[in-house]
């Protein structure tokens, strides 16, 4: 399920969401403490290599693949006010671009983040290496592609002020203290030469959406190494004639039911297909085990094809 860069390009304008701009009152100290207790700063010696968020009481933590690469390459300690322990990479999820870290020694009773069922625009909180900062969750469900394989996934846009140049793996919490995102990229980064006086530079950053986040956690914690991301095994794109199937993986659910390269996708479920994004959004809405229904055309002849939705095949691979 790949989209071209042109289909996922985002044009963004940064704005300030600092505590002085009148958008909302400052977040409570209790919420900041709640978030910081569930966040780890990842350090290799004195160098900050990223952040992670605790997702179970045994100290397992979620971070980005980029931060996980640094963890895999050497001794890295995850720490906050109550935890300081070495971490290793346990599993990775190339669909979401996230990874699961495991503590080298047992951590009992660690406070961990609960996932939000959905994200809405509003004020939240992110934990960067310097501490908790108030953020604006400014847009949700933005079309995008994530992970090394550029798989379609809606994105959440977050805007805030911070002096940190390293937000990789920084968790984002909503006003109820629920985890709504893991920051993996920034459109604008702080200028290290900027003055320490006055407001910090504005930052626009992105996270996978809450559904992708939940699927990633389920994938990384699955005892049978099964992916929880939907997959049918087709690559498609826009053409002058409509949305065309560019290739079909074999074996895959799509190849098993006879979808073929060069066929045009006219309908996906109940919707008429106008662009590759329509197909991507439809497939993303399905879960493994459900049925994807397509109307496809070849040489002027249309047919209906029902494809059992499978699981993405690259779950749990090592770095």
C-alpha cells in the first residue's frame, strides 16, 4: 500500500502554542508528573539518543526505529526520576516505524502509558529531554506514509515550543494523560544558536495516528510475532486512466484471488475511486480477517473481487 511522495506531501505553517499566547491555561503539574513518570530519556553516556514511553509494568518501552538503531548499536540507558536501566531492542515494526525496547534487568511495577482510542485537536503535553512542554494537537488524520516501507498511515500534527534538537521518540499525551502519539520527525527544528532568552523556537512535528499506534503496540507485544496491520499485497498508483495496480506480491491475499498488474481499481468497498488515496484509506479502515471488496476493470470489462485481508508479513524483524 504505497503512495507517491506527491500524494502525501504536507504544506505546514508553524504557529506558537506557548503558555503565554492565550490559547489555553498551562497544563497542571500533576499531568506533567504523570507524563514524565511514563517517559524515558535514552542516553549513551552523556549523549541523548532519543526517548521512549513505558507501555507495561515490566518496563517495556516504545520508541522510533531511528532511536532503536542507536540502542542496538551500543550501551544505552533509559532513565527518568525513578528508573535507570540498560535497554535492548526486543522487536521492531517496520509498518509503523516503531520499536519495542526491553530492560536488561527486571523493572517491577513501572507506571505505564494507556493508549487513547482516538486523538482530537486541542491542547496536550509532550515530554522532551528538558521536561514536559505544552503542545497543540493541531491536526489529526492527515494523509501520510510511515515506516521504512512507506506504508499509508494517517498522521497527527503537533506544534510546540522547545529548545531541544532531539525529539525522536518523544511521547505526546492528551489533556487526560492518555498516549496519543510518538514524535518521529520535525518540519522545523530549534536553532541551537538561538538565544536562551525569550520564547523557544516553534516546532512542527508528526506522529502516527492513534489507530496505527494501537496496531503497532499489539504487533510488538504479540507472542506469536503476528502483525496487526492490514495487508493484501498490492502496490498501486494514479494514472491517466485511473488508479492502476502496479504490482501484486506473490504469495499474497491479492494474488490468491487473481488481482493482476495493470487492472484499474474503480470501486473500493462502497466508494467510487478517484485517487490512490481513496484505496489507501479504504484498506487502512479494515482489520486482518475482514474482506476487502473491489471493482476492477481490464480492457473495458469490470469484475468484482473479494480479497481476505491478511497480516503484514514483516512483523517483529530485527534491526
